[in-house]
C-alpha cells in the first residue's frame, strides 16, 4: 500500500534498481570522460574527474564495470524483453502511441519501444567494451596493429554516439511516462499505473482483467 492507500505492485527488485542506477551513473561518467579523451576541445571536463592522467586511468576500469553490471542486469531482464507478436503492432503504431492516439491492451512488462532500446543496448555495449579493451594502454593496445587500433577507435566513437542517442530517448521516455522514475527509485507502481501502461502484465501479476 502507498501512503495514499493505493495498492502497489513490485516492478523492480532492490538488486535490479541498484544495478540500473549503477549503470546510469557509470554511463554519465563514461560519456563525459570519453568526450574529454575524444577531442582537446572537451579536455577541460577532465578537471571534474581529478585531471587528465587519473581520468584516463579510471575510464577503462569503469568501462569494464559497466560491462559486468549491465550484462548481469540485462540477463535478468531477457525473459521480459522477448519479442512477442503484439510488439509488431506497437512498433507500427509508435507515432500514434506518442500522440496518445493508440493504446493497446496487450502490453506486457515492457512495451516494444523499451524492448527495442534493450535489444540495441545489448550489442552496442558489447562493441563499446571490446573496442575499449583494444584501445587500453598499456594492456591490450600495444599488442595490436595500428590498423586494428584505428578500427577500434572508430567503432568506440560510433557506438558511444549511438548509445548517447539511445539513452537520451530512454531518459526522455522515462520522464514522459509519469511514475516510472519513481518506480525505478522505490521499486513499486500503483495497480492503476500497471493497468494503464502494461495491462497484460497487470493481468499476469494480479489475475484480474484490466
Ligand atoms: C541516466 C538516466 C536514466 C534514467 C532516468 C532511466 C530511467 C529508467 C526507468 C524509469 C526505467 C523503468 C521503466 C519501466 O518501469 O517501465 C528504466 C528501465 C531500464 N533502463 Fe534506464 N534510465 C537511465 C539510464 C539507463 C542507462 C544508461 C541504461 C543502460 C543501457 C539503462 C537501461 C535500462 C534498461 C535495460 C531498463 C529496463 C527496460 C527493458 O528491459 O526494456 N538506463 N530506466
């Protein structure tokens, strides 16, 4: 029960919320420190993270942390992100959904937009991690040819940009769906929220028809 007496449903466990917010904070650090390493125009950002040499040492270590925590979190969510026949209809009507002209009743725990974000992050973070390892001085980079390092640099920059755009859309959608950020903080949603945004999940959890 919430403070206003509304029945609540658990949406994100404590471990999932901790993993999600570690990934989010780590992403902000990696993006800012990555910009500082990418071009001298952004080098001033390194002052926020203890200066150039320390930030350069920390960036790849935090990158590995992102990989470990993200894949742990993503593995637990894979089942709820399976692509279902209902998702194709959501995808076709995505713009109508945003204009609030389309509201399907067969949405499970995550809608097709969330699933697309999930399934794009799974390979993108892999590319970021592998290309980052290839650029890591003095560990892996000295053992690779300049061509491989150049390709890794390009892939690292492209995948970081794609991730920035994807996460930008994700944060905007989270802000736009009232109650969802609170759910990622507290773990629970009201039955009304679940019934409205994820009716098929609501039915699965409560056994009641939406
Ligand atoms: C930086 C600010 C971020 C905010 C405010 C935010 C917000 C949220 C919220 C509110 C949810 C719950 C949605 C729901 O219950 O339906 C969520 C889910 C999720 N977030 Fe974030 N997020 C952020 C960053 C990230 C980052 C950097 C990642 C890394 C890829 C990420 C990956 C996910 C995933 C995988 C889910 C579950 C959705 C699914 O599996 O389809 N988030 N986020």
